[in-house]
C-alpha cells in the first residue's frame, strides 16, 4: 500500500507556489514589460536565473541562508522562532524562487505583445493604471496567464534537487512525490515508485493537454 | 604541422589507454568517505592505480550495481547489501567483513551536550534530529534501532530529519541545520570534522553491530581484474586494519 501523503503534499506545494507567484508575477511582469532601463535589465536577468542555474545551486545557498548558524537563519529563529530548513515553508520559499521565471516570462511576453494603443486608450478614457491592468490588459492575455499558471504548477510538481537538499525527506512535511519516488527506488520498492511515477506522468500529460487545447480555442476565438 | 598533430593525438590516445589500464571505479559507503582516501594513499605507495570513488548510501549503491553501474569493488556499511549483490550473482566471491562501525550522537550547537542515554532528544530545545535514511543507510537503521530500544522513537519521530546518506546527515549536523544527529564515528574523528562540536559514542550493545563488508564485483573482470583484486585484498591487510583503527572502527 502506498502512502498518499507525498502526492497531497506535492499538490499543496504546487498550488501554494502558483498562487503566491501569480500575485507576485503580475505586477512584476507589468513593470518589466514597460519602458526599458538598465535597472530593468538587471531585474530581468535575476528573474531568469533559475532557468539556467542547477537546482543544487539554489538548494545550496538556501541551505546556508536557512541555517541557524548563519545570520539570516539565526535572525529568523531569534526574532520569530521560525526555522525554514526542513519545513514546508522553506520548501515554499524555495519553490517560489525556483519557479519565478515560469510565471513571469509568459505574462511578460503576453503584455509586451499587446498593442500600446490599448493601454493609451484606457488611460485616455480615464482608467487608472490598476484598472487598466486588471480590466483591460489582463483579460486580453488570458492564454499567457494560463500558460504561466500551468507551467509554474507543473514545474513545482517536478521539483527535485532543491527539495532533496533542503527538505530532509520528512513524511507529510517535505517528502514530495518526486522525493518519494527517489526514496522508493533506493529502497528497492519498484512497485511503489511505479505508482507514484505513473500518477505524475498521467497528471503532467493531462495538465499540458488541457493547456494546449484551451490556448488553441482561445486563439481561434481571439478576433471575434 | 599535420604530422605533429597526428603524433600528438596518437600519443594522447596511447597515454589515455595506459591510464585506463590501471584505473578502478569503486563504490564506497558514505561513512568511509575520509577513510577511503587514506586507504587509497596507502595502497598507492606501492601501486600506481588510479581509483575513482563513488560515495553514497550503501542501499543506493547496491541499487546502482543491480542496474549495471560499472563498479569494480563495493565497500558497504553493512553485510546485507553486498550479500544481496552476491545473491544476484553480481560478485566474484562471497563478501567479507572488513571492519565494524560505531554509531555516535553528534551536535555542533554550543548549548547541547550529547549524552549516551539519549534522553535529551525529548527536550523541546531540540527541534530537529538528523538521521540517515534507515532504508538505505545502515547507520540510519542502527540509529532507528537504538531509538526504538530506548522507547524514544515514537516520541521524537516528528523531529527526525532524514539525510539520503550518512554524509548528507553529517552535513545537516555540521551546518547546524539540524540541532543534533546520529552519524558514524569515522566521520566525527576525521581530519575535516575533528574538534567540531561534541559527540558521544553510543552503547554498541544497544543496536545491531554495524559489520561492514566489501565485495569484489563482476565488472572487475571486464576491466581490470588484477588491480581490482589487489585493492580488494589490500582492504583486509594489516596496513588497512591500522587505518580502520585510526578512524574509530573496530577491527577483528
């Protein structure tokens, strides 16, 4: 009998990461898609870093940062009695960093592809920046938003290296499905590994299938 | 110019081949990470064999061998995993025990004093206890056994943080990410970790003996059987025994 906890945990982690990143990424992408400046290029570079960095680099720095032996970890523990390493919150922070480009990039390119006249028209009709963003721009880039959400979700489900380094494989807290698979293979439980792996395989296929069919539909209806 | 290049490549490939002839790849249980370096240095005083070491939890390495990893020798942290390889016909001869490992409780937090009775683990001041994965790391299963023997396992299981091998476990402790943890004596008394924090040797009668065995693997036949046999035999020599002793193992 396999434990379902790793699957629930993965789902919880992926959903929370997606929600947090959506809230962060919309304003960030909106800002990044605007006029260019040197500072923006630096921010863009930082946002894209998790794409090229091995997860172990992020895991290593987070492990150092979270450690109570170092400044940040010590400060958190002294002031808030929080220890992030080996905890769900720690994984959540790691996932948010690790999946950041997967949410920001689609939204940013969606916003950049919109004609500037859309924004100008909204401004001249008296909409505020916020209203323009939420009522005019975002509804026009639904496929990009969906792509960002789905990719972030799927990427978080697939996260492994970072979790291995800072998770500590704690059942119910940090043992996600990808770690559980690794664990079961190492322990010679091929059957259990197969079940987890199979579920993830079907899940990823379904998610991407839904995304692509939805985006296709959107593109067909876009100009009506 | 061309001739020179050609000569260069030929001599390169020859020398590469020469290197390949005296090269071994061995799979080594993580608790031996410092010991193995000294063993290799000692061995190579009389030989010129390049030995690549792959470290990991014994269970994980066993898994890799079963799936065709090209290792010549497997140095495990227990008897069961090499036996499993022997049962599956991956070894050239039955595995033999080379040393017995000891379990220690270790902490580098200044205000924590590890004690043999393990009672301090219950204290709320200790939030996380590092242990190697009991399914794949023999030191992890030994730690689990002693916790169960002292009737502490159920009480503290929510504090347990699992390292995938004894090295990751030790790293959790050494970086203070875990308050305290179970590791191998060979790790805490090695050069790198010496003097870091405090450790106590646990009562060896309270956990099943960690008898560490090694096996000569079939892959050695395809590559470099002579050198593999030499190193394998060296693991049981008097010189090697002196090194095990130095790193805190019990040698019979």
